């Protein structure tokens, strides 16, 4: 009696049930993402969900209406590769079940469809299905700080020297990313591009972005340039900068960019932050990647641009 659960567990993973269910999940999930890929973004609750899904999964830029097709390929092709792996490993039991118990395969496929539909509905209900009629006003005075900008002397993705003293009389946005980041760094760069696109040509001429690498040992100018170009962010307005490892890390510490490297995966966990510097080289605002702060970023930038 005590070994029956073990036998049931073995039958689940050695037979066709688990393999058929997983294949169904992967195929229907791929179909769901493919459908989201071609559904247009609209000013509706479902449109808000589609835009959010595309932004996180496909690096969608709402202003340009474009996606990073490398992200699309990964999201669509990875599940299909797993389908091939599962089918290859469980080929014998799947083949036998299709020959002798086809109704079982079809029933399991239906269960997997119901599971994907349920998860999709759950994502929709948890997502941004409505846009607030009125954003909370930006508390400009309450959030304003007056910390001096630390001096720095680094090089951007084009190999050009970027010094803090050369940015006087300009409004500067400082953030921190690294080239191989696939989590929040693309969101940071997308937010920067969206924010810059809201400015007039006259205001754009007064703004400089400095994105400091979080991986100074590995981020070469070539890697940083490839990353910047992928998001259509170009020097000298947007500078992905690096330099001596100790110098870069000291600057990140002085700017209070929290970060640590996962020893198992090598992934750099880090604060997602935008630091806005006024024309007197004083740190005026520190904003995060949250939805509200992303909206405030545009307003804070315009506040600083309006200052004489």
C-alpha cells in the first residue's frame, strides 16, 4: 500500500499523460502569444492589457509601434523547442497512446487548453485593464532634493569621453543598466525613449542621458552600442557609459544604486532608478520604474527644463 503513490507518480511521468499535457500547454501558450502579437493596441481595457503584455514580453515601444523581434523570436520559438524535446523523449508512449487510446490524448489536450485559457484570463484580470481617469499629481516640491552630483569621467558606447563638468547647464537623466540584462534594463531603456519622444526638439537639445553600466568588467563599448542601437537610443543624447571598474562602482555607490550579483546565475539584481539632475548639477529627483513614477518622470523632466 505504501508504494502505490510512487507507482502512480512513475506512471504519470513515464506514460503519455504528462507529455501530452505539457505539449498542449506549450502549443496553446505559443498560440496565445502569437495572437497577442498581431492584436492591435486600442484605447480599451483589453487594449491596455495587450500593450502591457507586448511591452514586457516583446519590448514593445508604444510611441513607435515597434517591437524587438529578437525578443519575439525567443518568446515564440522557445516553447516550440520544448515541444520538440518533450515529443522526442516521450515519443514511444505518445505514439502508443495515439494508436490505441486516441480519445485519451484528445481529452488531455482539452485539459491543457482549459489550463492556458484560465491562466490567460488570470493575467488579464491582474493586468492594467483600465487607465485611471486622473493621475496623481506630481509632488514636485515634496520630492525635490538638493544633493550635489558626484564628478565622473567615463566613456560612452562610441568611445567618446563623457565628463560631469561638460554637462553643466543641461538637464541630465542618470540611470544604471548592463548589456546582457534581459529583465528590467530593456524596460528602463524603453522608458527613456518614450520619455524623450514626448519632448519638443528645442527641449531635446537641453537633455543628456547617462546610463552607467552595472557590469564594468564585461560591458565593452561594442556591447553597449549594440544595446543602445537596439532601442534606437543614440549618442551624444543618450550615453551608455563605462570606465575603470573601481571608478564605475564607486560612482554607482555614491549615487546609491543598490545592486548584487546572484552567485548561481550571474544575474545582477539592481535598483531600477532614474536620477534627474538640474542645470546646476544638483540631484533634483529620484524616481523608480513603477507606472506612477514613469508618468512623473515626464513631468519632472519638464519642470527642470522650465527652470532658468
